[in-house]
């Protein structure tokens, strides 16, 4: 199944449905099986110790899996996270954008499963890895 929403359509959707956080994220690439997004890191995303906070990293992973799912199923605002497992592996650099590389592992009628690797922009090793499952609303 081809993509139903490209980067432009996903960006417009976010601005319409999640206007409170849409400007924190950028969508760089969308295909049938993968998506690349960025968290545009600002001071509000930082925690003591000079690093990006865990909740900010989780938000990027969650939004990325959501957008990957919507890219394939279309604009269904009520798709929801049903499971997430996240490993924080390295300290992200403060003030550097985070990049999420998302792979769609399975798309069924009721569930979508994605794997997300999060990097500090310019780093070769991931700072976090997440596995997320989304429930797809019925037609």
C-alpha cells in the first residue's frame, strides 16, 4: 500500500490537530516503510545536567510512530499509542536537534508497530531506541 500522506500533508495535519506542539517537530522524509523527523530542541526541552529530557525524547519517538502510521492510513486523529518501550542509551547533546529514524515493522487492520532510533544530529550512535504500537481506529 502506498503512502496516503506525504511530509507536507503530515505537517499540515499536525498544525491543524496538534497546534500546541506542531512547531516543535519537522518531517524530513516519508516513504512506505520509513520516516525521518526532528525535534527542534530549545531550552524547554533541556533538563539539569545539560541534556535533552527523557520526556522530550519520548515525545519525538511517539510523534514519529504516529506520523509513520498516518502516512500509511491517512488522517485519522484518533490513532492512539497502546504500547511503548524505550531505552535511553546515551546522553544527547544539549541544544542540538534530535533526529528520529522510524521504521514501520507491521501495519495491520487494527495495529501498527514501529521501531524508532533517536540520534543527536551529527552523532553516529543512537541516544535512544523505542518500540511503539499504535491502535488504528475502525473505519
